[in-house]
C-alpha cells in the first residue's frame, strides 16, 4: 500500500515537472520583448535594455528556467506588471472567490447527480431514467455563458433575488456571501452534473449486477439498506475519482463564469493576464492551478484506495 | 438491435448545422458584416426581411449565424483533425519505440492532460495570433493527448492478438502493420472519440470567442455574437437566442453521435464475448 502511495507521489512530481517545462517554454516563445511591454512605447532603448538584463532575459534559456523553477519552489512567483503586485498576493486575494464557487458548485452537482443517477440506475429504462439522461445531455451542451446571461436577467434583474455581479466575502455577511455565489455556482454545477450522473448511473448498474446484491435481497433487507449500504458502496470508486478530477478542474474552468458575474477570482486573473500578455502573472497562475489539480488528484487517488478494499488488496498482491 | 435514439437525433442535428453551413455559400440573405444603423434592433419577425432580426449595428442576425457556422465548423473540425493526426502519430511512435521515445512522449501527454479545462487553450492563445488559425492551434494541442493516449493503449492491447503476430512473422514492417492492421482495428473507437471531441472543441471555441480571445470582430462567430449581445441583453434578450441555440444544436449533435456510436461499440463487444 505504501509502495502505491509512493509510486503515485513520484509520478505526480514528474507530471508537475513536465508541466513547468511546458508552461515556461510555451510562454517564452511569445512574440515581442517583455521589457518593452512593461515599459510601454515611451521607453528609451537603454531603459528597455536595463530592465531586460534586470529580468535576466539576456541569460541562456535553460538558466532562466532553472532560476524561475527555484523561485517557484520558494513560492516566489515574481511581480505582475499589470497590477504591480506580487503574483502570490494576487493569488491569495482571489483564491477565496474561486474556492467558494467551486465547493458550492461541486456540492450541488454531487447531490443532484447521486440522487438522479441512483434512481436512473435502479429504475433503468423508466421515464425518470430517460428524463434525467436527456437533461444531462442538454446540460453538457448548453454554454455556461449563455445560462449565466439568462440567470442574470431573470433572477438578478427581473426578480431581484440575487445580485447581478460581484462577490461579498463571507466575513462581511453570510447571507450576502451565499447570494453572491449562488448563481455562478449553479451555472458551474450544470456543466459538471452530466458527466458525474453518467458515471454514477453506470457504476450503480455494475454494482446492482454483483452477487452480493442477490445476497442482500435474499436476506430480506429493506430497499433503502440494499441500495444505499450495498449497491452505492460498491459503486463509489469511479464517481469519487471523477468528483476529485472535476473539482480540481473547476479551479481553472471558472474563467467564463467569473467573467459573466464579474467575480474577482482566479479565472478573472487568468483572463487579465492573457489579455495583457502579463507573462509572469500567467506563468504563476498556470503553475499554481495545475499544481492544485495534480495535488487534489493525488489525494483522491489515495482516498479511493483506502475506500476500496479490492484495489488495496490488488496492490498488496503486487 | 435496439433503436439507437442518440445516434439518430445526433445525425439530424449535425445535418441541420451542415445544411446551414452549405447554405451560407449560396444563399446568405445579407452581407454578415454590413452595418445598417437605421435598421438596428429589429425584432425577429418571420414575415420581415430580417427573419431573426438585426443587432446593435443593424447587421442581419440570420446572415451572421450562417457565416458563423463556417468559423465554428472550420475551427471545430479543423482542430480535432489536426489533434487526431498528431495524437495518432505520437501514440503510435510511443507504443512502437519503447523506452526513451515512449517515456518522453507519454510524460509530455500526462503533462498536457494536467492543465484544467480551458486554461491550456488560453495559455496558447497568448502566444499565437488570435483568430481562426490561433484557435485551431490552441484547441488542437488540447486534443493531442486525448488521442495519443487512446492510440497508445489500444496498440498495447492489440499487440498480442493473433493477426498482429501473424503479420509480424510474415515479416511486415512496423509501418505496414500500423496502417494495414492497427488503423482498421482502431477505427471505430477513433471515430467515436473524434465525434465527441468536436463537441468539446466547439464549446472551447465559443468560450474563447466569448472571452474575446478567439475569432476577432467584425467577423461573426457565435461566441462573439453572445458576448456582443451582453450589454443589450436586458432590453433586447432576443439577441442571445439564435447564437445560443446554434451552439447547443452543434455541441449536442456531435456529443450524441459520439454517444450513439459508443453504445454500438459496447453492444458489439458484449455480443462478441
């Protein structure tokens, strides 16, 4: 078991290393001189050259990369030229927004997907099954920015139940905090619920076919006990892995939603960095978000291993 | 065989979009970029000259939807085709030349897969020029690891099958075996993945355009049309209806075809067993 954790840990480090190489070198082939970008058109050639040297851009690429990587390990991600603040401060400020909507959205998606996914599997080929699967297909095809716009007009402007834009920190007012993240979270959840529902349905169907289900029925257990204690437990592995992946991916997938609802989260920062070609900020953000994704995936994999005795014994047997 | 509803609906939806796309070359009512300010904000009216109405510049929405279908299909199909070709190549090379090439290629694929959602496309758009080409390049790199991994694992699975061993013992070269035996064996799965990938590529393209990072104005793209309608949406909500429905039809169509084909694959496999 320990060897499995060690193995997963090692491969995560390798992936992280590859990601850092991709991020650094892709953003290095950018056209134009970063020093020129920062100083603007008024700068004299001397000023540009000075800054160029100060940023270490005259050194060979591999030295620049190693220097950048070392700084990254010290959590020193440099300074954004658009905001004039350190990338670390910017990330710390925006993180609560993105985390709040991601957690809220995943909680909703998980609840809805388990509810309808289980019913879908138990009442296979019934009207509920067809209905939930059609809705799921539709949910995956509707662009989030479109639903977002509709929500803003109907719930925000017409009915005035929710604020149209902006974020209220939880310390300020809990009710207003929930209100400010509710609509964006629903929009995100709609995008995620389909994949999850599909996985839950198919692993529930698998689980219902197992011998221990017949055993449970023969023993005369109640329906609730059969489905929740036995079928669901056996069907939990795949959905858990997907939930972990989806939650991790939300960290980078909130750009569109944050833009529509004008939320000052990580996604907004990414968009600003791309729009203004703020390479230092973008590099920091990409590395931060991808590391988070890799870290969460690792944790979920280890969790799943503990939850599923079959995987555990499989790896012990190796 | 059970009727494959997903596949049928998917094909119908995709045919609608293809029809719109073909009509855009022969029968576009107006120039999609021609502004006509006095005619701005005409509401949709089937008896009028502007069936779907006009936008804030008086441009005909139907024509812009039709013109937009060219960009969406070009970027969607173009990027996935490019990603598939590169992905198949890398997956094949990785599976055939073990050790070094294998490790390098597959680790890079793992790295690319670790970028969440639209982040990789956004990072690439920073480097390439924004527009049709830029979107195709950005989205295709997103698709490469998906196909490379698929091909890699399928080749490893079929390597020990009898017909491959037979071909090897006949003295066929690796390239011959790849094109004559692996590709036909992988084709059903590749086509299935191809169709679903177009659905997600269209979604990424419209998102990029919506964020202003894809196709640039004044050219029409459905994502861009939605983004332009944002500031007028409160008073003229109809502006967002047509592009939204166009996106849904396209993404849903390709997704359903992918699902339908996948169902056929699964039922065929269970029949073989």
